[in-house]
C-alpha cells in the first residue's frame, strides 16, 4: 500500500480498483451470494459488462429475428433471465457496503425518486470501516 500523501486523509477503502474481468468473475462466483459487501468498482464494472453483453445480444436478435419492434428478442431475453440473480446480488452487496439492508432495492418501485436514491447509493463511496455486513471489500480475488 502506498504511504499516505501529505494532507490527504487515510481511508480504509480498497487500495486497488477491481478489474472488469475480476468483477464479472466475482459476481458470477457469488451468483446468489447476497451476503458481504461489493465495492463501487465491482458493481460498475459488472454493470458495464452486462450492458455490453445486452448490446451484443440485441444486435444478434436484430440479425436473426429482424429489426422491427414486434420481432422477438429471444437471445436478449435469455441473457436478462440469466443475469437477473447475479445483478440482484451485486446490488444487495453494494447496499451492504453502505450499511443498509438489501431490501432497500425496493426503493426502485417508487418512480423517479426511488431510482435517483438508489443511483446515489451506487455512486457514493461505501463505509470506510467494517460494518454489520462484513469487512471492507479488498478488490482482490
């Protein structure tokens, strides 16, 4: 770990950012692992990877089934079905990083305001110390 820079507060947050491959691997290893904590980098790299995968499957659906709105999107639907639990579990673990229950994900059902609140929680830094949900994420495998 690097020595603290002069004038900068020492933080207990992870020293390293998780790579995209490590984030995806961790999220799939903890497929239904709703306990523990997830760092910002783990969450956002997983979101980026699933967004890219959704874009690719959307293109494949367009090539195979057609580009009209009424055409089926079976490949994208299969991807979304397969990613539902890992996505939900990483959201729960990200909420745990703030010391909040995973059930705070239900805020999404409150239009706009709930989505803004959850986005805020996904963006801000989590608690710098151990909390009831576990130790500070290390971002190492």
